């Protein structure tokens, strides 16, 4: 898979997508990187620690989040993306489900769209991604945790997203999928989705696992969001063992080390 100018050999290793939330209300780091200087400093820090991709988000998508106007989201993310792409050679992803925000972010230099609704929330998103020839991450999501069979239903939902992508002209090598940990699932469902994340590889696309600091960890360990590093590392180890091509995390240095150790043991 090629994202921006970088080639990713997802068959031989697991890569890190570093989270850069430029929001005042994200569940874990809201308000920490809302100024341009703070965002750029943190981005540089993550790159030095081993981030392979930077994922920029301008609207919190935590449970009960406040939906913001497109214009405000654009004003948050575009200046950051412009600076990132001008000063660093790491691919940049825009975390949004709104095509107008994505268009402005891609114009600013973003190389990928990370859509928590798998192209289903905005009818213009798939065509936009195809038009720009960029990669997209199709995350599994539902408004309610209502399933007949969790994994079978997840795969079917993702097939629908994949079909939207292909119908719009998005190439197979520009698609990855995400099980959507913490979205439209109960606590037990989230644990199962992590445990069986390798089943999504049957779809034929790289898998991104994004469980960093999420509520499933907090509920398991009875810890606040800023105390969930060890739990996150456990999910990352599972991701590597299950063949995920990417993990999306807040704490790059620690996750980088645990990936290297796990891969050494597995001789991937």
C-alpha cells in the first residue's frame, strides 16, 4: 500500500498511525493541541518516536460528542495540515466523515481520509476520495449495537462500504478497514472485535486497529483515559499477533517498542 509518497509493506510489519486531535473536547487529550504551535510540536514529537502516519482530527467523535459546523472543523484542521505537509515527509490523514472538510484537507495536502462512517454518512465522500486518488480507511460503525452475529454483521457492513468505494472508482490498493472499537458496540462486543480482528482480513484489505485509551480499556481496568497506556499496549500486541497492518495510537514511543518486541518474537 502506498500512502502519499511512502510505501507500506503491511505483510511484514505493523505501522503506527499517531493521533493528533486539534479539538477542545476529545475524550483523552482534548484541549492539549488546539494551538498551531502545540499541534506541530506534538506532531514532531510523534514522528521522532516512530509514527508512520499522522491522523489529524478536528471534531471529537467520543460518545455524546458535540457535532460542530463544517467551517469550524475546517478552520481547526487545515492550518495544521498545511504546516505538517510543508515541514515533514510523513503521510497525513484527515479524520472526518464530512466531504467538505475532507476536500479542504486534501487541498491542504492530506494524503488519506479516515472515515468513521465508512463512506456512508456523506454521499459525496467516496467520489471525493476517488477524485483525489488518495487512500481511505473504512471504519465499521452502527448507530445501535444491534447484531445477529457480531463478526458476520461487521464484515457485511464493511463490504457495503467497500462496495461504495469501488463503485466510485477507489482502487483496491487505496482501501483499509477498521473494526471500529468503541463505536456501535457494547463492552463485550468490543473485546470480541479485538480478539477476532484477524477475521476482517478475509475482506482482502489491510486492517487498522484503533483501540488506544478507549472505554473498553477503561472499563476493564477501571482507569481514567490518561491511565490506559498498559491496556492500550495489550491491544497493540494483539493487533500485531493478528496481522493488523496499522494501529492508531496516542502514545507512539511505547507502542513502537511493544510492536518491535512482538514482531521479534513472531519473526514477522
